[in-house]
């Protein structure tokens, strides 16, 4: 799924992990483990690829997305933080949609490779650039544990002397063979329809994808199941620390408006997001932390 990128190796980090860059110096951590292939961008600590051996990719990445340090990557698992979408405050101040984390340069803090998989840690600490967007002291840690599954834990540490609240999401783009032949189970019985002014609606036990969907469900059941019928597989998602599950697919007309997604990109992606979307967010007291987590298999 990253074979379309022109990358060259700059540093070997372990037997299966190396740093690679594209022609513009955009940095990636590339993993070719015996059990899976994966890649992260240091821009956004962004998982852009994951695929176990002899299986279809689990993560979708748009081949049309640009790679520069001012824009978010379309696909993968963007980290939306410290807010989800566009809040009234962010719109009034012309602040970036989905916050600052996905457009910030993170640091590779630690790696550990075993015969089973890879544990990798990225970090982001408040600095002048982040404070120009969100004026709080914090440290973010993304812990990724990759094996036959993806486990992502986003830890928000409040390093300031005052409490703050945050929202966000692990905005997972799943790769599917055909979104029109996918169904989703395990969602809560009601949702807010973002395509209908956030109107609260009842949901069926099984969601079939057949048109544009942008729905915010309550956290609901422990496990969500995506039936990727054309790939003859079921993808399971387990979330923690979230108050919502966002299901999104732009479908035909909206996908055509994206310059960073092919017109038919909607056919092979479906977002199931571990999210914090409530207006009050999650309160983190000074010196405390909170973890938002998703496990995908």
C-alpha cells in the first residue's frame, strides 16, 4: 500500500525496521516484519499501512494524498487531537480541523522488535507551534503494538498546572474490498446523523453501507465487527477511553470533491473511529493522564 511512494532508506533501526524518506525528505518508519508489513509517518505519528502476510491490507491509504508538513494525510489512522472536527471556537479562530496532532512532527521515542511483533512509541510535547494553536502544556504518547493485530494507545498527559479538557479520535480508515458490500455490527442503537444537522436517529442492528454515511454512535458494545464480504473476512474493533464511535464513508459525490482521494476511493475504505466527540470532552486534571485506545484485527 506504500509501493507507490518513492522511498530510500536513511537508517536501519532493527532487523525489520528502518527510517525511509521520500524525495522531499518526508520521513517514514517502515516495518517489514516476518509476520506483517507496516509504516508510520513521523508527521502526525500516522500509521499509513498495515498488512499481515498473505492477507489484504487492513488500513486504507489514498494514493492521491500529498506529503508535506502543512497538510494531514488522507487515510491511515490520523490522530485527531485536542478536538474532533471543527468546534465553534476552532472555526472562529480559523484553527485546523481535527486539531494539531495530525499535522505536527512527532519524535520516534522507542522501538522493541520481537519474533511476534513490534512495539513502537512516538511522542509530542507542547512547543511554540502547538501553543499558537492550543495554549496548554501537555505531552502526547502514541504506543503502537503490532503483531497479527493493530493496538494503538494515545496517552494524553496534562503537564500544566491547571485542568484541561480534550476531544479527538483515532480516525481509522479501514481497507475493504468493496464498501458497498460491507456491513457493520455491534454499534449502539442510536446515533447522531452529521449529514442531517446532528439529528438523533435509531439504528438497525446491522448497518449496511450503501450511501454516504457520517454518524456518531454512543460507545456501545465492546466489540464492533465489519463484515468485509468481498475479502471474505471480518474485521473486529475494540475501543477504550472513547465516548463515541464514528462511522464515515463519503460515497460517490463527496469523494469527487476531495483532491487528496481518487474519485473511486470511497469503494475501498470505511472509517470506524474510536472517538471523543462530546462537547465537554474528557477532563484531565493537572498532572493526570487519559488513554484513548483502539485494537483492530
